[in-house]
C-alpha cells in the first residue's frame, strides 16, 4: 500500500512536487498585478505598496504559516485540513465545525481555480487577435484536463513537472530582465511601503482582496503533503518563491515606466515579454495554467476521501489508478469540479471578472486551518503563550484578508459562498444525522445472545440459511451486539448457519493502519473480527475477510468445509453470506422540525451514494439486504378510539 519513494528528498521527488503542488500559486503572476492595478493610475505608492504586500504575504502566510509551521502537523506523512482535524478531534467536539467549514470552502474555490488560470493564459492570444472569443478554447482545455485525472497524480506529476520547471525558469528570467527598467522597486521589500499602502492609499485596505490572490494555492500545498513529502515541498518552495518574487518585481518595474498612466485592460505579465517571445510565452503559460488546476483537483480528491473515512461525507466511489500511496481518483468529485468550472467560464467569460469572485472562500478555509493548527500546537507543546502568539498573528492577517475579500461578495463571490454553503450542508447533515441515529442504537449482552445462537445452529428443523453468516456490527466492544442483529437472526427470518461471524470496522486517526484481531465467542462456531483501518485505507472488507479466513484455517481455528455430508466428503468449502441491514426513516417518529429536516436530508444523500455493501467492498453476489425501520423518537400518545356499532 505505502510507497515512500516520492516522500524522500530526490530530484525526481522535487520534479513531481513542482508538477503537483505549485500549479495554483505558481500561475498567480498571470493575474495578481493586473488585479492590483485595475483602472487606477500608476503611482509609486500603488506599485511599491502592492509589491510590498505581495512579498510579505508570500513570506508570512505561505512560507511561515504553511511551509514552515503547518507542514509540521503531518498525520503520518499526510496533510490537509481533515488530516489535521483527525489529529485533534478528540480534544473537543466543536472542532468538527472548523474542519467541515474549511473543507467545504476549499472545495468551493476549487471550481474557480482552473477557470481563472486557464482563462488568464489563453487571453494572451488577444495580443494577436483582439476580437477572439476565448471561452470555447478554455472549455476545451478544461475538458481535456478533467479527462486526464483518471490516470492518477503520479502520471500527472511526471508529465507536469518538467513543464513547471520551464515555467518557473521563464518567470525568473522575465523578472530579472525587466528589473533593469526600474531597480527602485526593490525598495518594496521594506514593510513600511505595505503599511503606507494600506493606510494612506485610497481604499488601499480593500485591495488586499487582490493581493490575496498571490497565496491562494497555499492551502492546496498542505493538502498535497502526502503526495510529495515535507522535504520535497520545503526545498522546492525556495526555488518557486524566488521565481515568483522576481517576476512580481519585474512586472512592477515595467509598470513604473508608465508612471501616471492608466493601464486599464493591459496585462503586465504579457507586456514584460519581448515581442519575439510572446507567442512562445503564451503557450508555456497555457500549459502552466492547466497545471495550475492540478493542485486543488488532487487536493479535492484527497479531501473527499478523508471526509468519507471520518464520516463527514456520503460514501462515493474511489478509484486507485496506481499502487502508489496516496494516488486516488474520485469520479463524482471530478464531475462536480468539471461542471462547476465550465459554469464559471460560461458565466464570467474573462479572468478579470473571475478575479472579483476568487479568494473569498479560500480565506475562510485558511482561518479554519489556523484554528485547528493552534489546537494541534497546544496539544503538542502545551504552551498558552506560544499558541496565543501564533493565533493572534495569523488570525489578524487572515481576518484582514477575509474582510477585504468580503467586498467581492456582490461581484461574484456569492457564487463560491453558495457552493461552499451547499457543501457544508452536506457534511453537516451527514455528521449530525449520525449523532441522531446513535440515539436509536440498542445493544444486548453477547453472553445472552450466544446460547440461543448455538441452539439455532444445531436445530435441524430450521432450514439452513447458509454455511457461514456474516454481519457487520457497529458495536465497539466484543461484549456487545446490536439488538437489530438479534432481531434479524431470530425474528426477521430464522437464519440457521454452521458458523456465525460478526465484523466490526474501526477507522483510526493514523492514515495507513491495516490490522485486525479475532475474538472467539464459541470455539469453531461464533467469531468476531475487528478490522482497524486508517482513514486513508480503502475498506475492502470482502478481500480482507477472505485473507483472515485463510489465516484462521491455516491455524486450525475454524473449519470452512461444508457440513453437508455429500459435500463434506468432497471437501467442498461452505458458502459465505453477508447480511447488510439498511435503515429507513419510519413514519412512527415524532422528531423536532430541524432533526426531521436533517434526517430527510441524510436519507436523500444515502439513496444517491454508495450502498452499504458497495461501501465496504462486499461482493454483491454474496450479500443480502434487509431493511429496518429507524424509530428515533416514537410517538408517545395516540388518541385512537374504538367505535362500537
């Protein structure tokens, strides 16, 4: 399952890291300076102040918070907001809310990242064809990009890494060449320019929404930790940050040569290119912008996979394109992002319109990551002072960005906020419904269950249901069993079997744990198997169960040969059958309005998600489905009168 080759520091690992991690943040020079300029006349305060804000944002927010600090919060090599939540969730129940808010916000912004990056690069063609309609071209590229995802991130990283190396090399060269136009822009490294810009420039604080675009890929950087490893990310970031800053300052130097002018509709990124190179630059930018989408797409797959294992998302199909650790593809998420991206392109049409909507929800995600990280920091260090300094520093920065980004709400930001709200609602309903369902669970003592179970197994007057009968149980302790299983075995239809198995799946916080234990309840006749799976491990229970049976047969703990005399003589293995109990919301409930709304939403989601047999990787040919009414809050009083004629 695990393969750590990409997590080790190596040239190959660094190249794959460039391809997977830095697409989003790496293509921000395409639109950041254009967004800061807008329709404003060029001035030293605007350019120097904007560049100073960009430099310190990349330094404090991306480098210090994510590359230096947050990457330390790895869950056995895995990153992302849900991996971080898994590390701290036992500290307080309320921590689930920043986790699902952050996860929903990250997914919502994922639908606009490919749109804005690809649109910004393709719009370079307007230098040659001013009237060209770029929308069909962008949509065609988006289609190819999402079809490419099924190949897996290893294929993507290997293909994209060399392209991104060329891209960052081009950014560096363009930046160095253009710095000669106005070396004075290097004064912007002084934070005083950022402060003056925010305080004295007209509506300068609200321009933080444009500045924020330079760091939007930082969250995906953390989410993709498991794909590339901490060392590869940190070393490659030195090169990436240098290239980004050189290009930003090169653009700033070019802009200063037009002091006092209004550069409305002009993209400084393409203007810094020599005429002979511009078409080549557009091609490279287009390839890089395709890769810009990859960080959040890959991160979205990882995010949903983790959410499912943590019971925060309905069960959906997950494909593992390769045998490498962390390589996953989630078809339903791929379709969701694809449809969202196409809708964004059709709705906003140009990258400058998308800039007004981009960044609002990702700033919310960063805030939630800070809350979870500070909790993790306290758990690890136990220092209130250290936590307070970290929290105050980054909450102040991120609340400032969020406030500035709120100005984008009416200019398209409401689209991603609505998407984020929808995704949050799905996660909350799935989480809350599970808590409500737990009120319904009733357990019986296994010791009381075993004698009648043995008697049923020996009662030849009852037709045999199967040789080996397996139930999935949610009881955490071998001494307990759900009453619904008792009812299914004895009342629903008496199910006589030679051997009874009860299987429990425990999802733990370590991502790649794959262990099991066996409890013998009646030697040779009744067993309980507990699978301990990491939250990244696919629940292929059918496969794991077969392996357990093979080991137990080899240890003479169980005999799987059929007990029918004719078959036993031929050493034929008995049949195995899983019974999966599906619940439906009974009409006999008297639920409060909100809880009824939650449960209705839960069962709607359950109907369109994977069935429980598929969810646990069971072979459908050996699965029986039984439906049970879910009665959470029974109706207490029924005014029913008998009428006599």
